[in-house]
C-alpha cells in the first residue's frame, strides 16, 4: 500500500496527489501487514484492561501539584507547566547540533534522588554518551544507558527497571519487529510512538522522545505524532547565537506557547533567569528609533527592544521590512499613522526589528513600533526609561491589551520609571516606582512622547 506522509491516509496505488488531504508527492510505498497480525494488534489495543474509575475518587487521591517531578532546570520546568507528569509523553524537536541530547542528559541528571532514569540512544554508542556526561560534570549514578534501536528490547528493559523517566533519542532510529518497514518510515514512527504512549500510560513512566525536524523546522513524520503525545516542545536558536529557546507548541498539563531561555556553554546548557538581558542590549544614551515594550512570553511579561528606521526611498516602490513582527500588520500600523497620526511614510523605506530574534505574535507591539518609526522620521530620541505597549485600531484608537498591570509591574521592577499605556490599562492604584500615563488615540501618544 501507499501511505501519505502528511495525513497518513492509505491508498492501494501510487498517485501524484493524496486522495485524502490533497497534498502532492507525499505517498510512500509501504509493505501492508498480514491480515491476521493486523487484526490481532487491533484486538489487543481495544481489549479493556480494567473497570472504570470514579473521577471524584481519583481527584481526591491525586492532590494538585503532587504528581509533578522537577527536572532541576527552572526554565524547562516552566515550559512543562511545573515539571514532568508521571505517565506523560513529551516530544522535543530541533535542528541538528542545537543541543537536544545535551539538554536531555541534563534532565536525566537533574532527577537525582528519584528512581532510575533510562536513556535509550539509537544514534550514539554508550561511550559517546559517557563523553558528553563527562563534559557536563555531574552525578549520573542513577542513570542507565542502552544503545539500542530495537524498541521491543527497550520496552522490555523499561518494564524490568521501572524508571521514573525514559528518554528515547531519537524516534526516527527506533523500529518494532512486528512492523514490516524500515526505521524512520511513517508506519514505524506511528507504531513506535503509540507503543511508547501505551508504555507510559500503563506504567506511570514519563517518556521524552527526541524527534528530527524538516528543513521548515517542523518535526519530521506525520502530524499524528504530535496528536499522540501530551507535550510538544521545539528547541530553537538564532544563527550565530549561543542562546537557546525551548517553546511549548502543545501542552496538556500547562500553558502552550511558553518559552524557556538557555545559554550554551562548554559544560552544557545554563538557564537564563533574566531573559530581558538578551533583548535589552541598548546604548547607554538615548537612541533615535529605539523603544522598549513589554510583551508576554507565555505566562510572564518580558521586556524587549523594538527598533524602527525610516529612510527616503530611492526606488519606485518603498520597501517594508519586518523582523520579529507580522509584515501585514506593520502595513496596517503605517496606514493608521498616516490617516490618524499625521505621519505619512508613502515615500520612505520602513524597517522594523525586534532585538534578540524574538517573534512577537500579539498586537501589543503596534503602539511601540508606531512611536519608534515616528521617532526615526522626526530624528527625536525617546527617553531611555520609557516603556510602551498597546494595540492600535483602524480608527486610530489605542486599545487595551491583556495583563496590563503585570506588564507595568515588571517594567518597574527592572528600573523603568515611565510607562505609556492604553487608557484602559492604567492601574486603579499607582504602581510604586513608575509613572503611568494613559492614551486613548494614536495622535495623543505621538504628542505626549514626541511633542
């Protein structure tokens, strides 16, 4: 049969387009399993393992917060929602060489004092894993390592050792003997992941799976893998930077889109407990076109620097370049500036950038970017102790954003003394150490900041 890499739909013959999802050139030839074995597998998976349980009794037997296990890294615990949940399955992906194996070996080290941790590697030998562990300079007496690509052997070893954590590095190298296809094939990926999920749920062993990524940055294999697991993490970095980010794309036990920040050093990854230091590399004196805003990183406020540059266009069509923000929304901000703010940029090239490589996907950057561009056009440096956030409407109003008071308190904690925010986000009680001024329209904001 032929299986679609995108939707895992099956077709008896090869076609250029998948008849199920419409994707092109995604059908891959697979050997169909024997009817007897397939039906036996299906019957085994549907066989009930016990009676139903009362939900109220289970809630009383499991107090809130008592089932999580910290991994010894506060930033990763934050991304996971407070730690690893027994019986959970986590899939982490990242580009080659970014440090996935290093991170997970540090996770195995951080669960010291608990039952054993089993590290199953299909890409390295035990000696190679030992070399990395020696570089990390930690205690690994509770960690068991097995270099094996046969998932049946790993599952048998897991049932015998009963570890608190099973790490599989990586899922693309694993294979089940009952599945007649090569390791890394769509069928193998699906069945191996399903077997690990069954093992985790039946034994309360937390499982972390490493997955390869495609050139687009998505985890390789069918999207079904992300549906099978409980948590999906992406390990990211900027080219030429030592900083790393772990982003939660899915989390059944915590907030999605949470970010954790790390610094790669010779002896492993270290937490960045003040991420604002990455994004606030400002000059000591006021700079034209530079402004600090407060965005939301998952469940916490984060201060970042946004920059705007306006230059006279030498081409027929002015350029609009956006880094870290949506280019379409930037065009909307420029239209609002022209229509309601009295600042026309039709004959200027416009460049907007978020320092540090962070992507901001919330509308709170509208007002800061608009003021940064106005500052660049008028060649007026904004105060270095000013923070701004707010959403712009098409009619020129400055709309409130969520968690406004938390953002203001975070700015005050980091030493900023003035804040320009939407009128509806002004706190009812004054925040100590910072003067908060509210604005209702874009022209009011320009007048208060630029005069």
